């Protein structure tokens, strides 16, 4: 996973449009587009601002594999249910 992919995925995971991201980082919209496309190298100052806006540290941004926000993750055999429903079910099992 490349840094530009991580930036895009973290931005989307935080529900930030590219315009909002540009405004919050102080980086121009066109430069943000180039950063996410991998056609603009990042300065250390830009990396620091991006990390602050995305709420991640530099190591995480540079190396982490961020889940794709557009990909549905389903684990075989898993059941998803509201937390309260799960608590009720577990309570009944204890009785």
C-alpha cells in the first residue's frame, strides 16, 4: 500500500471531501489531488499537516494497510447485530 493510497483511504474513512481535506491541511486542492494520485512528492511539512488532520502518526500513515472504505468486509460465519441485541442475547444465555 502506498502513502498516497493511505492518505486517500484515511480521508474517506474520516468522511472528508477532497475540498475539506485541502482546506484543513492548508494544501491547495490541486496539490491534494496530485498527492492522492501519487504525482506530487510530499514535503515534511505537508506530511505533518496531513497526519494532524487525519489523526494518525507518521509511521502509521507511511506503513499501515488501511482498509478500503468502499470494500465490504465480511468474515465467514460472522453475524453482525446491534450491540444492545447482542447484550440481550448473552444475558439470556447466562440464565
